[in-house]
């Protein structure tokens, strides 16, 4: 019998959601937009078309989604590079991986 655990890394092992939210705020500010928390929460795990419509709803129809999204990607990469490895981990990620390994699931 094959035993395995499958999960994605983004938001499961690594706390990327916090980084992406911070990056959206920074990118928006560079272009003069104050992105409300509600917009950030409503655009988690949605496709680009839905996210663009949401940001335009909250920030105005002229919100340059693609331009700000590209800047958000650049800022996210910078934050990830500047953050020590342990700072990227979700709470209890290491303990969970250790426990899985002890159970023979590695």
C-alpha cells in the first residue's frame, strides 16, 4: 500500500498570503491607490478576471489591474528574498512535516 500526503506549498507550508497582501498594498500605493482589506480578502484564490473586477469595484473603474499586479509580483519576490526561511513558514509547518516523516509519510 502506498502512503502519501499531498498538499500544495503556497499557503499551506509557506505564509505567502500575508506576503501577497502586503505586496498588493505597497504596489497600489505606488500608483496612488489605497486598497481596502475587503478587496484583498475577496481576491484570494480567484482568477485574474474576477480579481480585476473586484479591485475595480473597490478602487475605481480606472484601477490599472495588470500594471499593479506586475508590480505586486516584483514586490512579493523582493519580500520573499528578504525574509529569512523560517519567517516564510506557516505556524507548525516544521512540526507537521516532522510528524509526517515519523509516520513514514515522507
